[in-house]
């Protein structure tokens, strides 16, 4: 699953900058910390979707049953750091953002 999107700092930076420019419609040369925060969230969403699609492909190919549970009882502020920890990307994202001049 992790072989599609790069885990190196340059790939992460490129993915964040692409979201700033193409998803948020901002200039890659002039953006704010709010744009960076949204772009980081979008880049993590892409990684989550990649894993979700891969998992569902496996489930459907083996005709497994799926039970989905959705709850709104969570703290949104903790989702980004927790997702980075789950993907083992916390250090990579910190370094990538530090290089861009922003703090995670």
C-alpha cells in the first residue's frame, strides 16, 4: 500500500505543494499556514484513500463481508498527528514542513 505515494521528504513536499496549487487554487510561491494545514490534511486524506481502496479491493476479491461503523465522537484536532503516527510519517512530515518554513 505504501509503494504508491512516496514517503521521502521531497515527495511529501511535492504532494503538499500540489494540493496548495491545484486543490486550494493558491500560488505555490505565496501561501499561508492555513493553506499548508489544509494541504497537509488533503495529502493525508489521499494516503488514507489509497489504503482504503487497496483494502476494499482485497475484501471484494475474497468476497469478504464488511461491517462499517461511523461515529462523530472524535476530536478532529488529534486526527492529523494520529494519522501521521499510524503511517509512520510524523518525522518525514515534520522535516518536509520545516524545510518549507512551517511547523507541523
